């Protein structure tokens, strides 16, 4: 089963899945809405020593410590300098026997889209040296493509487990 099939099920069946679209630099990305818990204004993030450059730090979300990941830095770009439209998208992932909340720093949140699974294309082959495992698919929009992220692959499984263990130690 490909990552595309795992994310979207049987593509032969007509089905629309809601996705939240957002911008990282000028590129459009999307996540299935069922992974999104809330969107918050960018606020002060507490830096944590010895974390990778793409981890901004942590925030206190109603008494819970939530790690905050900078998607731009994770994609090899410079860290995001917060602006007026910068947001943190709070997501929740199932990891083994626990659920991990994770904040994603994005330049701007755009909209919620109903994406027809039949219109989602697999990521193009870029060659053996370029990772595309974090892309669940590409959805055609009027302004170009939305890159649908496979959030479990944006961080490695080990990174996610390390974050969960660090949270449990607090």
C-alpha cells in the first residue's frame, strides 16, 4: 500500500476529505482537518536547549506543554520570523499508545478545502536523493498545487517518540 493509498483510502471511490490549507513561505500545504485541533496566534515560544533547529521550543496550551515545530526550518529553509499572519496550527498525532500534540509554525492559514480524493496526485519522482515521503499527495488548485503533508513523516518516528518522552518527563 502506498502512502497515498494509506492517506486517502481507495482512490477509485469518490470521496471529499476536508483539509486545512496554509502557507510556508510562498508554497501552499494542507493537512487533513481531522489532525488539526486548533489554530492559535503566534505567541512567545520557550526555547528548549539542545533541540534541533526546526524545533522552536514549547508553549503552554491550557496547562499542557506542546512542542512547536517550524515547518520552514524542517523543510531546509530559514527559520520563520513571526509576522502578522504567522500562526501555530495545533495538531494531534497517535503514537503507539499515546496521543502527541504538536504545534506547527506556518506563515499564514488560508482556508478549509473539500479535496476530492480522485483529484489527488502522487508526488512526482524527483530521484533517489530527494525525499518525498513526507508528501501524501498533490491537490490541484486554481493557483497551482497544494502539497498534502504526511505529518507522521515530516518528523521521523524517532523524533516523535523523543518529543513524547520529553513531554512525559515534564
